[in-house]
């Protein structure tokens, strides 16, 4: 009943709930970190007769083939804007099992290395993470959003820790104010709906009385005529 009334006011309930969710969780509070490949150098290849096809993959996701990585002992640098980027996205406080592989035409694909890729692996100042595997490869990854969320494992000076606590306090304050605003907005809309409903009921009640008066007047005229 109340949902239908909100629709008559031109404010669908789903939109109201969506606005409240947006106020409670503004963009950036719940976010994912986009991981791109900055540079890579492979120390060996596993294919003897064919050009190597190197790819990155996280468990349960599609392969990301690195089309330029073809030779061992060559450093490849990237801008992060290539058509095959990004490599993956990391949800807040969630790691992924990822690895670097080389396709094999005769047997199962060769593994350079597999590891847990986590948001707090990315360090200041630019959100960089370096992964090194002896005799296999050395690669650097970027995730600036991960750095903003976690700040990495580096030992931070007191001023940095103070700033981090200040950011947490600011987020809590924003969420609290957004909750209050959402509650006040809902109450205001509900009271407005109640006021409109009372006005409509009064108008309907008066209209019924007017119709009764018209009927009495017509009956009076008929009685006079008889």
C-alpha cells in the first residue's frame, strides 16, 4: 500500500532505496583495485621449437596473453593502457590465486610461478608490487587503488599513521552523516505522503457531501413538481 502511494507521488521505492544505499556507501568506500602490468623480464622459455606464448591468469578467470613477451632476458615495459590490460581486479581485503604461465603445444602449460596476489602487497609511493622468481621471471605490477585502501606493508612514519587514522575517521563520519540524511529524507517523504493522503481523503469526503446535496436538491424539485 505504501509502495503504491510512493509511486503516485512519483518516487518509486526502489529508487529511494538506491539513493539511501548510495548515501550509505559512496563510491570509493567499497571499491576494487585494478591491477596492471608495469614491466616484466623472463629469464627462460620452456618451448624449444615454437615462439613462446606467455600469459597471466588468476584462478577462475580468463587468460591474459602478453603478446609482446617473446624473448628471454629482455625487459618489457608497459603503460597500463594496452588493449589486454588490466590483468585482474582485486576486491577490498581479498586475495586471488594467480600465476604466470607459458602455453605448451604438446603437454600441459608450463608454470613460471603461482602465488597469492593480495591488495596489501602493493607499496608506496605509487602502489607497485614486484614479484621475483629465481631463474624464471621478474615482474612489477601496479594497483594505485590498493595503495589508497591499505597503504602497503611499508613501515610508515608517525605522520603517515596519523593521516591514515584521520582517513578512517573521515569515512566513519561520512557514513554517519549519510545515514542521518537518508533517515531524515525517508521521514520527510513519508510525512509528505501522509499530508497528501489526508488532503485527498478530505477532498473525497467533501465531494461526497456535495453529491448528497445535489441529490437532495433534485428530490426537492421533484416533490414540488408533484
